């Protein structure tokens, strides 16, 4: 009897192992087309990101990494930036702009030359101004991480202008960073299945009128608005607001211009539901005497799906980056950046 139980258990384990192996082969061979958001974000974490020594930053890009993510090449330079090489010392006669931000800024799913940072460089070049727009964006960053990066590293590049690109989820807490379990470093099917389960829950939620189960049972607008609180007093937002003030004070003390740009959520730009967040960020900018630009009007004339990297992934595509570049460039022009460049 005991021998039979052991044999049955062994047969079951072998069967499970074969099933798992077949699933892993199937996912790697047939389903991993380079556009599966969950798989691509997982690859990004494994192939590009590392753990920062600064707990307020949490994670960062490792230097000289090369990966193909979400259908585009993603390379980092010797400082871990998705950009070409820059010296700390600013070249004479050049206008230097530093872009702080998250995955919207770094250009998740967009080609390097399509990002709004590189588009802005070309817009200045077309007007006879030599400009460098340094892209320091990192996926999953929030305002605290972006400002902390600037205070500890970014300022060394001596930019003339800093653009803090604020997105709707920047009041989230700094995510805890730790190496992924060994099994998750090799198991494509684990990540793929988790993503499919999440997608099913979303569809079920839509059918039953219970939206976005994956956001803790909250409809996505409620989740994002909840990060700020009904009265704008949520802990995460107050922390982000404090770091906006810290950045404003630092740049002012060093004679650096600062611009805050509000990048909209792209699910439905025609019927925008997160205006409260934009208004709070605008108020924070005004409180610190910092120029502000809302980029929503620049994209509202385009159907929302045309702004997305893929239908399940509403990160800005090349068109959205072009429109964002137009908005940021218009705001930068009001800061007399031509005069800044001419005085160098």
C-alpha cells in the first residue's frame, strides 16, 4: 500500500513537472512576442534595473545595459541613463535641460529618438540652438525618487533647466526593492500566467461592473485619486509635495530654472477623470513659484488608443511623445531659454 502511494505521488510529480516544462516552452516559443507587457516589465527589471544603495531611490538602471523591450531597443549609458554619454561639465554654448521622470519620461515602448527629451533637442536645433535634453527617467519612479536622484547625482550635470515630469501615480510610496526569487528569474510562464489571470479579472470586473480588480478592488480612477485623498492630505501626496518644495529650493539656490510638467493618464483623454490631481500639482507649483504646464490639452485632440504603445499598455507611443514635446517646448520657450543659451 505504502509503495503504491509513493508511486502515485512520484507519477503525479513527474506529470506536473512535464506540464510545467511544456508550458514554459510554449510561452517562450509562441506567446513571448516581445509585446507582452507583464513579460517585458519583468525582463526590464531583470536585465536593466538594479538595487540602489540609497533607500529613497530604491532601484535604478544599471550602467551599459542593452535589452530589447516592448519591441524597441533599450540601452543605458555608463551612468545608467537611457541616453547617450554626457560629461558632468556642460559644454560651452549649449543649453542643458534635465528631464526627471518615470516610465513616461524614459520612453517605455517608444524608440529612443521618439522620446520627448530627444524630440525637444531637435526642436531647439531647428531653431539654431544647441541643446542637450538629458533623459534621467526610470520606470516605476515617483517624485521622491526623482528628486532624490537630482539632489544626489543629477545636479552634477549643471543643467540650465530641470523639468520635473509629474505623472498621476507619483504619490505612490517608494517601492521596496529586493532581488526576485530565483524561480522568477527563469520562469517565463509564471509571469505570463500571472498576467493572464490579472487580465481575466479585469474582464470579469468590467462585465460585473467591478472595475480593475487588480488595483486592490478599486476602479482605476478611484485608486489614483485615492493616492491624494479627498482633501489633498493623503500621506503619499504630502510626501511628494514636500519633495517638490525641496527641489524648488535647491534649484533656486543654485540658479537653475525649474519647470513642472503634468503628464496625463492616457486611458481616456477625451473624458479626463484625474483633473483633481493636475490641480493639486499646479497648486504645489504655484506655492513654490515654479512654472507649470498641463500637457493634457496637447493630446485631447487625438483618440486615446492612438496614443498607446499597445491596447493593454497605455504608455505614450511616438505620437504621444511628439505631442508632449510640443507642450514642454512651448513652456520652455516662455522661460527665455534662448537668452540662457546666448549668455553662455
